C-alpha cells in the first residue's frame, strides 16, 4: 500500500479559547435585555464587546506567529483522463 503524499500547504486552526462562548453569552444577554429589562442588554453588550475584542486580539497574535510563506515543493497537477 502506498503512502499518502506529504501535505503541501499549512492548515491554520486557532487554539482553544473561552471567548466564543463568552461572546454567545453576551449576545444572549442583549436579546434577553431587548425583551425584558434594558440593563441586561447593556451588560450583555459589554460582555460581548470584551469577548469579541479579546478573541480578535488573540487570533491576531496567533496569525502573526505563523510563517510568512508556505512551502512550494509541488508540481503541476496532471489533467485527469488526458495524457
């Protein structure tokens, strides 16, 4: 059985973070506040804003740590069925 070819591109996956659930909690707070009592919306908006800024800053740091160029050890892709 032959081995699969080595990957030719890098796949970026962000690290684990508590910010997406906090952002969701803040958005839920905004929706609840719109339909019940406005301070819930204000608190939810603040939580959502802090979570969004924290998430974007962490993501920017992770992307900055990636290499600037990917490997280019690939060849042309042959056309299927035509040789």
